[in-house]
C-alpha cells in the first residue's frame, strides 16, 4: 500500500471520527462546532497524543493508559488561541475530547 493510500485511509477514519463526535455531542453543542472546527480539534488531539508522550507510558496491570482529558482540553484551548481558531469554551471542548475517546473505545483502540 502506497503513501497516498495511507492518506486516503486516514482521511476516511477522520471522517468517521467526526461523524461519531457529531452524534455524541449534546444537542445544545451540535451547532457550536462547524465541521472545520471538529477537524481542527481532532488534529490538535492527535498532536497532543504524539507530542505529550502519553502514548509512551507503560500501561497499568489491566493494560490501560491513563490519559487526562482536562489536560487535552487545556492544550486544545491554548493551541486554538495561538492559531486564531475558536474561541472555544473548555466545557464544550471537553465533550469533543470525550467523543473522540469514545470513538476509539468503540473500535477497541483506547480505554
């Protein structure tokens, strides 16, 4: 499989993640985030995972890695302000982060 195929699969997965998050959000938040907002936040979440070292931590006895959702939310709000995105309310972003994690859980990736 070539690199172009990898990017197409990644795009398809991102699209599925965004659809899951849209359905996961409470009704009052569904209109607060555009699709572009959700793609941006998803990119920042991935950036957090790769740059924070949280994925390099050894799992506990049950095979779980503890990921602090509040830390991710704070990172997103900070990066969004720096990138001129948003403004996003931390409480609202928290639901997006939860949705992304729930999507991973539904695939058996994260817990």
